[in-house]
C-alpha cells in the first residue's frame, strides 16, 4: 500500500476518504500521529502527519524511527514524503516542485538507524542513491499526466533546525551542490531504506534560502506560496495513487 508523509502545509489530506486508523505506538516509541488509512483516487493509501496534527513537532523533535515503523506496521509498501523547503539554485525558485535524486545530511544527534542494538548484527545499508528510482519516475510521470512540470532531480540538503540557516551556510551548501534545503529529509530517507521501503520525496519551494533574495521574505509570502503549491501537491499525490495497481 502506498503511503504518504505530510510535512508543513500537509498535516491532513482533505480528499482522503478515511476508513480507519492504525496505532502510533511502536517499539521505538510514539509516532507523530496515528497512521490514517483511506481511499484516494480509488486506491487505498496510508497517511502520516510528520509534525503531528495540529503541527506541534519541530523537525529535530520528530520520532522518525517510530514514524517509519508505524507506516511499515500499517502495511506500507512504498513512501512518498512531501515537505516545504528553501530554494538555493536558480531552477528552484519559490513555487517550484522538486523531485530530488540526491541528498546531503548536515543533521546531528538524531536517532538515525534501527541497527543500534548491540545484540543484533552490525549492518550497513547501501545509500548511494537515497531515493528509489522507479518511485521517483512514477512521481514525475504523475506530474506529466497533469501537464505540470517538476524540477526533475536535484540535491536536498538536510539541516538540523529549528532555526533557519545563515547566508554563509547556504553559500557553503551551494558549493557542496545542494539545490534545496530542508530539515526533515534525514534520517527519514535512510530509515525507509533500512526497512526496505522504496522512498521518494516531493519538495515544494516556499521561499528563497538565506542570502538568495534582495529583501526580507515575510511569512505572508511564504504562506501564500504554501497554500497555492499544496493544491498542486495534492493533485500529484492523488494522480500517483490512481496509477497504483
């Protein structure tokens, strides 16, 4: 069953016909919220609000291990995660929808593996390509069927938060090759890999990253982009659900 993780601006899916909920309790603690099961575009899907509903958890407070485990326990077979990000490179301006194919992790101190039990085997997963290629291509195809054009590919930089980055940090990230910056991509992506769940990301650029605008960006501007962009995110996720067999 396809599962969606909703970030800022996507704490619920209005078009989801709810049929039940799965427990938020896992071996690794409580997930951000119960996993919702419902029907979207004629297909059964799962949905989890990453920051809770209402939005109460900061990025570093999210129990990513519990969230991914709760989805797995509920029957998830693949995950598409939505998030709001800052744009670094020119092609990732405000309002752009990005389907990244790489990431760089700048986070620290987060529980980032299921393989830290000393009684278990020492395990290292291959993470060369952090996003599942087949699922990414399906997501891009959903855009094309809706006659929408995403930024296909790019590097997501995951920062610790909850503060926003300095202009110097964004300059460094751009030198590193990052196109967008967010705070939730890791360890979410690697935990999905450890659980053998195909994982792809859909990122909505809601503002220029620090130092990338010649004026101060207001919350009103960000919320306007978020509101408009999430309509497109909903449409793409519904189309992707309809494409599942």
